[in-house]
């Protein structure tokens, strides 16, 4: 192994040695503790330390780095106190996740490190969002994000590279090509000779670097960083290295040929760098022993501190209170004139006023810029707010959602428009596993609103007509909003933008241009978790949201003799159970009306809540009315049969006779 020091001083060369030595000695300690049964699981980075240490040494402390589960050198190079890392690994409260996640599945804003989730790919999009925030502010910073050769097969990898290329984002995409994805060798993972070649298709500058040579890593990345700051653009970096331990310690390395292990052992990044420094007279055995003794003492002292920390004592409140970031709702009342506008105009008005109010708000989506979006809601926004804040995206919903998370991490708010709610399936993973869980896992909120044009009645067929709120109402950490009227749509959208938690905001397409209402022209908000009582009566409680609210009004208009409480839920998470229970206790009968298919819909949960909490007040079984349990069809006759409008009237009348 050849080291070219270039302009590096003796002090810098020794500094890099101490930094690469520290994670190695920690790992050696961990391997002993595993054999003693004092550590349950360990993902080893032995043999790969030069990459994590080199990359992090090039970055300023204010620049974000997004590591993976064998990048201990990132954390030690950022000088995180070891006792906090040990507490994290041992599931203690002084760690970074309060025992809720393990190893390096965490982040810390204090040290500008954003950890991974096990799905790997989404963190690449997060790096895009962080870099976008820096670019919008002209911060002259780069972001570095790690991935392995196995994850380069994931769609998120390609989506994130494409976004970074198109938007010219200063992101270092770092591939640690260590030969195996768990036990699968690289020749079974990809056909191209080098993973760096994948950058060519995206127009990205790519490099292959010896990942075991700390000096080469440091010098090359220092040069690239300087160029990326002067002219923002992404780079794809393939680091050739090897994993000398198992994927995790229990899995072993029996699948690796011994000759390959022997070959890479000769390329050990710590041993070879020590040899080089000794040969050029910078490092002596005495100095090396001094470094090792100091690091080992630090390890032992901090391990003792972590062990002395008590085990976590679980409480219900402690867990549930951290699912969402606390949000102090601020009520803005309106004193302006009213204007009779459509549902779609109310959405546009709310977006526009929120963009003026929050200068750090960015809207992203397909065709939303000059074209104005599929429904023309954002038409003219580019002229008002600029291309920086109103961004057309490639067709890559997953990475765009992750980019929204990155913006949130770096001080921005994000709105992501799904062109149709149906398309959210390709962005499902980062919503339910990244946005929803981040605050619970390590205290980082996701200030992201996902707009969801949804619903049937327009003969748009199976892929443009779903109302899929139930995909998200069961996921802790998400808020779900589903207005039925223009007034509510504007006020709730404003609240969604203000709320620092992830919000799925459903907008029924059938209502866009068919429903009018007098709406204040100025800015106002409506709190989440407060249903609206549209009509009052003593005979029955009707619970609905979205288009079925209007369908229920149509049915009641045909039957003026029915005196009903009609509850428009408006928000599904949080759910206003107090209003529901109060009404059911008054009327004694309840019918829940949803457009979604029956099985697994939120109507089932509401029915169960009523049965569990209001059983003694009921005079009849709780009824649910929903669409057929089939995909939604295209032809009008089939769609009319699929939707529950006719069945609701029949079921309501039967219930009243009970």
C-alpha cells in the first residue's frame, strides 16, 4: 500500500492515525465483551475504518454526515463522548434513543450526524434534502452519506442520485464496497465492473478510491469538497474495501474463501498506516503505545460510566408522549371578508398564505412548478416564490419524501404533493418507517406535509381513485387529515404546515370543483382532533369524512323526517372520540360511512371504540357502510356499484327500524 502525503503535515498525519486507531480499539473491546455476554449484538467495521474516519475528518463539524451501522469512526471522529455511545448500545437512557433502537440506528443534531434505518435507502434521499437546504441558503457546505454495495440495488439509491444530479446538490454519495451484502458476494449483486460506473448514467462525477488508505481518502475528498463548494454538484465515490468480520458478529464469515480473507488482512488500514508512519519517522513504538494506552483508558472509564447507569424503567406516558413532537397549537382567527370559493381554491389559498408566512417552506412534486400541478393548484407559484421553493421533481416519490425529511432536519418545512394519492405506494416506506418513527426513535421531528389528491366518482379507474387513509391511520407517528369543506380545508392545511409532525393531508378530487363555501380571505387555522357537528338530531349518529359527508347530506335531504347527528371527523389521527361518544350516548344508534373499502378501514376501529365505550347506551348494532372489497373500477356503472352511496341509504333506514 502506497501513501502519498502531499501537503499533509506531520501533525495531521498523526491526528489521522489517532482517529483511525480509536474505533479499532473500541471494536476490539466490544468483541471481548460479546464473548463475555456483556454486549448482545455488534456490527463490525474492522477493515473499513479509513473510510469513516477519512470522510468525517474532511467535513467541518457543522456539515452533516449520514453513516451506516459499521461506521463507528464517524461517531468517534466527531468526538461523541464514549459513555453515551456505550449507553446507546446497551439500551440505557443516556444513549440517543432511550433504549428504543440499537447500535447506530440514531441521529444527533448536536453532532450533525443522521443515522440510518434498516431499510437503508431512504437516508440517501435525506442527504439530498439536507444539501438542498444548504444550497438554498448558500451555506457553502457539503453533505456526506454512506451506503453499502448491496443497497445500490435499491430504488432509493437511483432516485437519490437522480435528484442530486438534476438539482446539482453538493452530496458525497459514499459506497463502501466491502465485497458482501451479508453473505451475497458482489458478483451476485450487480454485473457492472465498478459501482462507480452507475454515476455515468446520471451525469454524476464518479471516483474509485482505495478505501483502506486513509491518506488517499483524506486527500481526494479534501480536493473534491473544495470543488463542490465552488461549484455545487454531487459526486459518487466507490471505496474498495473489505469487511473482515461477519455482517453482524453472530453470522460469522464461513461463506468467505480463506484466501480472500488472507489477501485483505494484508491490506489492514490501521496496520499499514502505522507501518508507513513508522517508516517515515513520525511514529515511534513509544508514541504508539502512548496513544493506545490513552484510548484504552478512555474506553474503560466510559464503559464503567455506562455500566453504572441504571436500566430503563418503562412507563406508558414515557413511550406515548414521544411518538409526536409536542405541538402548541396557535389559533389564528379571521376578521376578513368572506369569499365564496371552491374546495380547490381553498387549498390553493392555504398553500399560498403558508408560503408567505413560512419563508422556509418548500413545495415539491411532479409538474407543480410552471405547469401548476395536475389540478393547477400551484399555477403561478413559481412567479411568486421562485423555482428554489416550488420544485418540479423527477418521478421518484420515495426519494422525494426522504428529501422532505432532509429539509426538515436542516431547518426547513416541506410539502410533498403526490400527483394522486394512489402513487404514494412508491413512497410508502419512508413515510411509515422514516417520517413516522423518527421522533419516537431519537427525538427528531419530520416537518413534512404529504398532500394526497384522492377518491372516486370521476371514473379514473384503479390507479387514480383510491382513498387509502387506512394505510396511514394505523401507523403511530403520523397525523391524518381529511376535510370535506373548503373552510376546513384551508384552516386545517394551515395547521398542517405549522405542525412539526408528519401530516398526510387528503384532498378529495370529486370535491375540488363541485363544493363551494364562504371562506375567509385572510389566514386562519383550525385545530386537529376536533370534529364538526354538521347536523343535530336525536334519532341516529352518522359519522363520516370526505365525500361521504356530502353524500350523507344528500340522503338526509331525501328524508327530512330523520333527525340525525351528522359528524364530519375532519381529522382521523388524532380522532375526536369525545364528540363521537357524546353523540352515540345521546342517540343510541351509530352508522359509520366511509368511501374506503370495508375490511380494515378506519370505520372498523371507530365501531370497535363505540362498542367498547358506549355499549350500554346502544339500542342497535353499530353499522358500517363502505365501498366494495374490490379494486375500484373504471366504467361508471361499475364505479357506481363499487361506491357506497346507494347502500348507505338502505342501511340507514334499516338501522332506524331496529
